[in-house]
C-alpha cells in the first residue's frame, strides 16, 4: 500500500473522530474530496431538484471534475488535519 493511500485511509478514520461537527459547507468539501479521491470524477445522473442534500453532494463532487485522485486524496488529508486542530 502506498504511503498516500495509507495516510488517506488514516484521515478517513480520523474524520469520524473529529472533536466537533464541521459546518455544512465543510462537510460538503470533505465528501467531495473523499469521493474524488476514492472514485474519481462524478458519474451518474444529478439528483432531482427535491433531493436537496443529494444534489448538493453531487454538485460539490462534480465541481472537482478533472482533479487527480492523488491530488484529491492529499487535499482530503490536509483538510482533515486542519479540522483536527481548528475544531478543538
């Protein structure tokens, strides 16, 4: 397992142990970076207008189109590390 992949998985575990819940915009950023880092570009159809949460999550993920998986994983790691200290 590569060092980046191991740090990404550790950041995923750390994200579940944050000292406080981040705001909604940060949660969308966490979600979109995780999806881009683990799956790649957004696929499938955009959720309907009445699915507010699903649509927001899809749009946040789709906004990262073209960002490489390694870059997204590093951004995810950096974000979780910053939240571990700032949410205390």
